C-alpha cells in the first residue's frame, strides 16, 4: 500500500471531522461485493470470455416483464403498439412481439422504417413523431410499389405545414398516404394545440384524395412527473376525449381508427381509458432507471451494462492534491478506493457492488469511488443500469443474453440511428 504524504494540519483536521464532528462525516455506503444475482452474472460473463464493456439482457426478467404487460392489457380493450426504438435489436424485438402477440409497431426514424419493411413487412407501423418531409419523400419514393404493409406507415403530423408537405409527396408519387394526427394532451412538446387546430387539419386533409386520416395520437409523458398523476391524467383524458369526439363528428365512425396514447410510464393509467384503443410500450420490457416508477412496480430491471475493472487504486490518491486525500477520506469514507473501468459507460448508473459512485474529485466519469467495504478487484465487473434503452443499447455491439446461468446467445442490434 502506498504511503500518503502526511501533513500534520490536514491530519488534525481529518481527525476533527471524523471524531469531533461526526455529523459531518458521510455514511459509509459500502456493502461488500456482488449479491448472489450479480455474482452469478459476473461468473457467466467470465465463463463466456467477456472482457469488454457489454450490454446484457436478462432473458428470464425480460419474459417476466412481457408477462406483466400482457396480463395488464388482457382484460382491457387496448391493443399494444411496441416501440421499436426502445428495443433496438431484431431478436429482442422479436421476443417482445412473439411474447405479447403484438402486430403494431411504432417507429421513430427512416432507418428503422427501412428495417421494418424487411424485418416485419406485415406490421402496422405508426411513426412516433412527425418526420421531415425530405425523409418521408425518400421513403415513399423507394417503397411506392412495395406490397408490404410496413411500407405504408401511418405518418404522424401535427401542423398544417407538415400536412401540406405530406399531401404534396402523395401527389408527386401518385401514392396514397395515411396520416395520424397528433393532438396536444398537455405535454406541449408536439401536437395540434387545440380543437380549432385539429378541425383545421381534418378539413385540410379531407380535401386531399390521396391522403387518408387514420387516427389520433395523444402522448402524455408529462403525467408521471406531475404532483398528482391521477389529477393530470383526468385532464389528459378530457382533452383526448374531446379530440376523439371532434374526429367522429367530422369523419363518422372512428372505432376502426388508430386511437393511440400512453407510453411505458403511463400505460397502466389507461387501463380503463374510454377513448383510446391502443397504448405504446417499449422501455417497460427492459426497465432502465428512468422507468423506476410506481406505475411499473411489477416490472423488473432486465438490462445491465457490464464494465470490466482495469485498475484498483487503494487508497485513491487525488492528483495535485495528495495532501488532502486523508482529510477527504476522513470526511467521506466512500472516496477510499478508486476503480478505473474499461470505458464506454453509456448513460448509466452503477448498481453493483453497492456503494459505488463516480468520483467528484477526478471529475466526469474517469473513476468510480467506494469505501474500504466495497469488495471489487481487478478484472471483476461493475454492473450499471442504463437510464434509458434507446441509443444506449446501440453503443456496445452485440447484446449478451443471460438465461439465469450462462450467456446463452448474442443478439446483434439494428443499425445505429437517432
């Protein structure tokens, strides 16, 4: 063990902080090594010869989450639309589609639209955001003669300008287009702002023979962050219900249309929704940290980033502030051991062993720090949970599939996309 420089004044300050003023001392968050679950996962990765940062999906937990969603929707009239950007690997998406029996997909960009034409040509595809006209025109031009259902998606739109662009694309390619209208139910990030704007959009499209209105979307991601999600959900339902009523007044029977709402954080609040006929769900199946919500209490974290430990520094010495190390450790025992990882963290938080955090002294994500109670050595793994699945899942190459005992498969991802 390296001997630290000893400054008497700093050491006395450390003693004062640790002994005379114990209320200033941080609680030691270390709790040994990996628990049984992560110890088993670490052993499986080592047996498989994994020695690089790897995204792992727990197959048993994934299947349990699929079952939880299926059970929640079973007694309702709500169909499931699977969000592809949250499950960006063909085999992963397949597992959810097969496990839920879903035939409807939500796609957010041109790359995934192209992927779906080949991967699930019979799927009913709805775009999850209004796409630029140039991207839509390119896709329509290339797939105008395709017989695949996925080649004729429902294009989401939320402004007169976008609607006019889409209508022009339909005329230029002599290709019928389907358009789903997004209505603002309170998020304000997108959507037609009020009933007058919705009425204008409907009237505009009714005059376009090549364009068909196929439904309505009301996205409510803001609900889970409201002080009272139940009260905010009441306002969402009122706005969405009024929009559905207007749609029916202008177009007649809407029961066969796509009346889409919700997302993973809010779908459970729509189980008795009298207006929508489908909900969109993606991240709930793998449950990143942003989805640690009461509405998803029955779902389990099913995705982890495994990071090899390249070096352990004990004690962790601060560059250019070596004399402060002992004082800082006295105030915060969780700074004692330093762990340098392979890298490529994604947007993630360490979860095992317990008590780790990124060092504020080293800055950024250069080093994880933990107390002397953290049991972790060179070539072990630190496990992190991604904060979200879209994007992060595409950063680590093929996904390792953990079956509870071994790494039993490797799932390639879709092409990198935004």
